[in-house]
């Protein structure tokens, strides 16, 4: 498949309805659901070609190809599993609840093209989980990777509802005060749409994506929590858009935008999710466990193993460095 076809974003339904009355500049929809895959920050499949920048998608950074399956490099060997209490989803979590009853932040994940199968992110998500996180991803390991049916905000919200209801307790001491929504491409837009006016969500992570349409950027006013963009450099369809969104976020909001020359497909499939896996873990460990060494990896180019030393171009603002 052509790489640009992989992240096709939306539902074949509702193709000619943009902008809907709900996303006219100055009007704020009551929830992030919208009418199609990925929610109010996403785009219709029909409109997508108009917004994808010209030129080939790709990058020089390696490795990006399929790596080894591991149980992650963190202290809590992790696995992908399914759970009958959360149908239509996949869980990534430590194999056994970590000793000492440590608290586990929760992440709801959305896939590229909003497909209902997260297995292409297995390496990344297992890596994160191995540091002591419980992740509920849209879709099942046996789900379709096609776009005939796609995830919506409601799918990610079901993950939040599940965790908040205590149904993730079998994986350990899940801390529902520490909820992140995250995703790749359409799944990232879904993560932002899910966070829209949902105070349960405390962090948003956007992988290789940002808002496509200039006329929808005003909706960022309703984003009140820190946003991290991990983007694939100039050939990534998220490159220009993430620069615009980064500039447009509410004044004072802590924000991060880091680019690595991977193109839109990132390093997810590499062993332990490659450099995106490392960056994601460092960001999360800083945010949720106050690990200042991990913070320095992100923010301080001179620190050992910094993102900049890994070839990332890092922009950040409004983090308290004291
Ligand atoms: C784990 O810690 C939580 C509070 O963080 C507490 O509610 C729970 O009872 C503890 N579980 C065990 C098995 O100690
Ligand atoms: C796919 O996996 C889910 C979760 O394990 C299961 O409930 C469902 O029956 C499976 N569907 C098929 C078609 O195998
Ligand atoms: C903090 O992060 C650093 C760098 O990511 C890591 O090497 C270290 O083990 C972490 N410390 C703790 C206590 O988790």
C-alpha cells in the first residue's frame, strides 16, 4: 500500500458535510464526538487528499522497520491482551501487577487511520506498559486494519469509562488521576477530540499528526492540558500542522513539539517502538512520576541520552524548569 494510504482518516459516511454547523469558527461543539472517525479535530476521508502536503512521505531515520517483539525494556515485563470487560479494545499492561502497589498511569490509545486493530503499535505500547502503565487501545488484535469501519471518540471514551469504573484493577493500582489520551494520525486527532471538554484527561500526546484544517484550529481554545507532539519531520503530514497548532495552543499551556526524520509512519514498529518509544517513555515518566532525569532527556540537549542527541529537533514552552 502507498504509505499515504495507510493513515486515511475517515468514515465513508458524511463526506460532504464540512464545515458542519458544529465546527464553524466561534462555535464550540458540546463534546468532541463530531460525526466521523477521530471526532471534531479529524477530517473526512473525502477531504483528506486536499490537505495532505505534496511530496513523498519518508525519512532518513532508522530503524523504522519491524523489529523484535519483546516484553519491553522497562522494569515490568508487559504484554498485549484482551479483556472481556472492555470489548472491542486491546490492553497493554505489565504481565503481573507491579510489586509494592505502585500507581499505574492510564493511557487510552487510538490507531492510525482510526483502524480497529492496534497490533502495528504492539512494540510501542508494550514498551510503554513495561514502565508501569495500563493502556487500552481501540480495536482488537484480530480486528480489520482497513477503513471500512473506524474508531470514534466513543471508543476512546469507553476506555476512560472502563478505567474510571475501576475495571482495570486486575492489572494493578491504576491511578485515574493520571490519564493520557494518545494516538497516531487519526488516532491522535481522536485523542485530542476525546480530551476536548473531558476533565478526566490530563495529558494529550499526538504522534505524527495535528489539525488539518485552519478553520478548525480555534477549537484548540478548549484544550486546557499540556500537549506533546512527536512528529516525523518535514515529510510527515503532521509537520506543518503541528507547527501551527503548537503556536495556537492557549497562552501559557505547557507544550512540546519534537521532530525526528521518520516520515508519517514513525518508528512504532521497531524494537521497543524505536526512538519514538524512548521519547514517549521519557515524556510520560517526567509527567507522571516526576522523573527529572527523564525531563532533562526531553528538554536539555546536553543531558545524557537526550532527544537532541538522538537527532530530534525539540521545541518546548511553559514548563517550569526550576
Ligand atoms: C494500593 O494503593 C491504593 C491507593 O493508592 C489503595 O487504595 C489500595 O488498597 C492498595 N492496594 C493494596 C493491595 O495494597
Ligand atoms: C476477536 O477477538 C475478540 C477478543 O479476543 C473476541 O471476542 C472475538 O470473538 C474475536 N473475533 C473473531 C472473529 O475471532
Ligand atoms: C528516570 O529516567 C531516567 C532516564 O529516562 C532513567 O534512566 C531512570 O531509571 C529513571 N529513574 C527512575 C527512578 O525511574
